[in-house]
C-alpha cells in the first residue's frame, strides 16, 4: 500500500476524537449512494416506459405505412410485390374509417380498420393477441342473399371496447357508418348487423378501446371505398425502418408516401426523451448535494489534521503527496457511495419490474403498469458522472491541505 493510500484510509477510519469527522464521511457516502440509486431507478423507469410504449405501438401497428395518391392501391398483389425488399418481412393492405357500434342499449364510436386476415398477422402482433376467437374467423363480404339465410359479416373487437359494450364472441352488434344512401332528406347512414368472431388485446389502450377490424372487402363496401388506403410493412430491424422508408420513397416515385413509425410517433418519443432528461437533471442535484458534503467533510478534516500535515511536511512529505491523500479520501467516499447506490438501484429496478409493483390506469397512460429496464450504458454514464463530481469536490480541500505552511501548523504545538 502506498504512503498516500495508507494515510487516507487511516483518516477515513478515524476513531475517538475524530469520530465526528468519520460520521460526516459516512453521511457523504450515504448521500452519494442515495443520489446514484435514485438516478439509476429514474433512468430505468424512463427507459422502461419508452421501450414499453414503443413495443406496444409497433406491435399494434406496422413499422412503415405506404400511401398512394389518387385511386389508392387498386392492385394489392402487385403493390405488395413492388414494396417487398431485403429487410421487409411482410406487407398487408389496410383501409380505415369510423362508425358507431350499438348493442344492448349501449353505444360506442369505433375506429374501423379493414384488413386482409392472412396478411395482417405478418405486419402486426394481432395473431398472438387474440383472447377470444381467431383472426381466421374474420369472414369476407357475404354475397346478396334474398332469403336472409347467409351469416352476417364479421368483426374483431378490442378487449376494452368489447367490455364497454358487454359483448362476447358469437354475439351480434349493430354498426352504423356515415356512408349510406342519398334520400330527399339528405344522407341516411347505413346500418348493418355484424357478428363478433374475435376479441384482441394488444396491450395498448388506444387500440383495445377504439378499434374494430373488418375484412377488407367488407370495409370497402361499408365505407364506400374502391381500394385500400395504405400498405402496411413490417421490417426485421426497427432501427432500419427510416432508411427503408426513404429507399421506398425514392424507388416508388412521387405518387407514393412512405412514413415510418419514428415519424408517426415523433412527438410522443420527444416528450418522453425530454422528460427523461429533466428527471435525470433534477435527481442529479442529489449527487451535487452529496458532493458538497464531501467538501465539508474534507475541509473539516484538513482543519483537524493541520498538525499532522505539518509533521508530515517536516518529515519530507511533498505537497503533492498531501494533496493525493485528500483526493484519495474523497474519491474513496465517492467510489463506495457510487458502487452501493448503483447496485441498490439495479436491484430495486429489477424487483419493481419483476413483480410489476406499480399499476397504472390504461385509459390514461396507455400502459397498464410501470416497466423498469436497466440499460448498462445509462448505469455506466451515471457511475462515471458521479465519480467525476466527487473528484471535483476533492480539489479545493486537497489544494488547501497541500498549501499549509508547516511552521504555521506547528507554531503553537
């Protein structure tokens, strides 16, 4: 053990008359530990919420939407073939509109989406999100049946929407759409009877509470649309979606517009990013307060040990060695506090995430519980920043100790 380390550790473990200084050092360690722990937990929380929101959104929707101006996507097969390229896993047409569902005296507005049941499961997580019925049960449009014996058209409902209407698989619901027929009194909305053949729960409240899925040809007929509005694409790498969208835009020409998931949800992710920075900065002040405790403890120690410093200087210890003693003491306080705080932060984050301790109302926050996801880079950044702050906090006391004049320190001894 070097001379500087030996003296620094002796001062940290001071006993009897210097017990008060040791107590201040312990408080400094606790302050650094609490600050680092709070930062790790806060960053894990914000990272987890961001990841959870992203997973729910990209699971419920496609990664890229391609729109065509004018007549839309008249030839679905040809359009899908043009858009398939390396990195694209699937393509599915979509048509959207709005309507009003009614059942058992209850009503709810619904966002209608026409889909191809076979292709849809290749671009969203709909197939694995069914809690009742099946996607394959979604029937195409029924041809005109004068005897009324053909089964009604079918619909898939989000779980929250089905609960609000008290509907189960196999029951029927009336759908009213604004695209009806013209009469002398104006446009009369069209009303049809649909059978609920499936209920899905994608885990994102906006979709589970508002969406109803129809077969594509049923949606075209009810919404009076000649073709799908968009082609949905799923990519292998989420981070590559912007580049693939830009490539599609260049390859398909000005009649097409390709929009990836980062553009569709840009405002949400920017708000989450700013919130993460604000929380990190606010909680980071705890570490700054702990650093002031380190300054105070070292200044008191320098005052208490001025006689010892004078003796060491007269015995030949250079000013740089005296400076290293107090720098090492402050860095040791910071290292112990940072290590303990980081470890506790990781453990608390894991426990909170593992047992889902914090539930949320899904209709307000879109997710049902808080997720904590520890990112190694975030933890490393926090540890390095905390150690840097602690190191800076030692500079003034260490320089003051090294500047003590031995003659002045020993004059009245």
